[in-house]
C-alpha cells in the first residue's frame, strides 16, 4: 500500500528529531533541574527545560501525524472514494 512508505518516512523524521532534541539535551536538563531544586526552586524554570517542553510538543505532533497517516492511509483512500480529491 502507498501509505506504508509515508509511515516509515515519518518515523525516520521523528527518530531524528527525538535524537537531536530530546536525547541530546536530557543530561543538561537533569543537571539544570538538580541545580534549580538545590537553590530552592524559587527562581524561573531553567531555559533548557522550557526548550524541551517545545520539543515535546513537536514530538506529539509527530505522533498525531503518524496516527493520521495510519487512519487516513494516503494514496489508498481515493480508490474507495473517487469523488474526493487526492491529498497525497
């Protein structure tokens, strides 16, 4: 089916994003949180933690895209609904 390669491309992009943003910043974020807690956690949240929050939002969008691809099956849906325009 046509949607299978799209799933693999999306998974590959998600893996690259996750490795570049989550795995690369995890030790720094843990140190920043430890230092923040040691100071009494009264100041602003460390910037790296906020950056990881944004990274997690993008990761969630990848998961939504994967589920969307699996449900909508781009490239196969028009054969069952010829009156709809082709999306992919």
